[in-house]
């Protein structure tokens, strides 16, 4: 689970801390990479919610999800998974169920399973979500469908289902281009995902045009310095080195380092 996917929980969890100075201290520590204070407060918030609201209350479900996300950020997948599954069960059974909230947690479950290399379980989660989103939107041309197709393709790559992974990325790419436009970050990421499959097979002639297109897409995207653009450039460097073009590799590697330096300041 990425840092981006957890930071949205920080304020919600820290609201349980009554002292303003303590809340600020926890947020500063979390932003600095020290999640221990946040973990302690999330555990306390969960205990309070169980005591005041009950184990099956939606608010308890949200506290479970927050605690799971923090464990995931710490790489503690075995601790995170049962908490997240319990959160999904609680929120799904609630009379106040918000389907969008449950779907978002199911996506996090798929991401967490993939991070734990439980690709078969992750595949099941994504296949189910794909069916749900297609039925909900009554079309495949939707950002939710594209996002799940891309995640499912990444999962199938882990399972060695390369042909299915390529097909999934291609389907997602067509949808992203329709929904977001050819210059969107989503298109650039999807192009990079597809290119890495060809790189893993040493199919450099197929990978290169995809990577060049991804680089061009990043350059005209709303955020040309996105951290993921560094991955695209790094893949270009790998391709150039693998095909005996050291000078070109050095050029894109310098560009990637310069971009990374922007985030290190």
C-alpha cells in the first residue's frame, strides 16, 4: 500500500487525540516516516470505538481500516490483512453501508494482497470488483473499470499470465485514453506497465515505442514531474543499456535523478 493511500487517514485517526499538541506531534512523526505514534493512537481509537459504539458499528469498521492501512505502511501485511477484511465485513453488513467506501477498501485489499505476493487472492478480489463496476456503470468505458483492469493485469503478471496481463493493460489503456485523454498521467502509467512486460521478455522493439510514448505523455501531462515519471525514465535507461546505447541511457538516468532531487529538497 502506498504512502498516498494512507496519508488521507492521518487527520481522521488523529482527531481521536484530544490534545492539539499531541495531534500535531503525531502528524509530524508520520509525515517524517515514523508511524509508531500514529499506530498507537489508531489502536487506542479502535478500542474506544469498540467500547462506545460496538464491534459491528460502521465507525469501528473505519477505525479497523485505518489501523490496517498503518500496518500496511509498516510492511506488516500479516497484521493488516485480517484487520482490513474485518473492516470490509463490518461496513458491508451495516445498514448505513456506503458502497463506494466498501469498494475502495476492497481495492486496498487487492493492493495489499499483491504487495504480500498473494497474487491468486488478489486476482479474485479484482475479478469480482471488475464485475461489480461494469454492472454498476453499465459500460466498460469508465475510470473505475480501467483502474481495476490495470491492477488485475499487474496481478496476472505476478502469476506469470503474461498474455492476459498484456491484454488487460491494453484494454485499460484504451479506456484511459477515452475517459482522461491521451495526455493524462493514467495513460502514461499504463503505457509504462505494458512496456515493462515487454522488457521482462527482452522484446525491446515492442517496449521502446511504448516507453517513448509514455515519456512524451508525461511531458505534456498536468504533472510532468510525477514520481511515477521517474519509473518511466528508469525503464528507458534499462532499455537503452540492454540495447547497447549507453550514452542515451546516461541521459535519461540524469533526467530521472534530477527529477528525484526535486522531491528530496
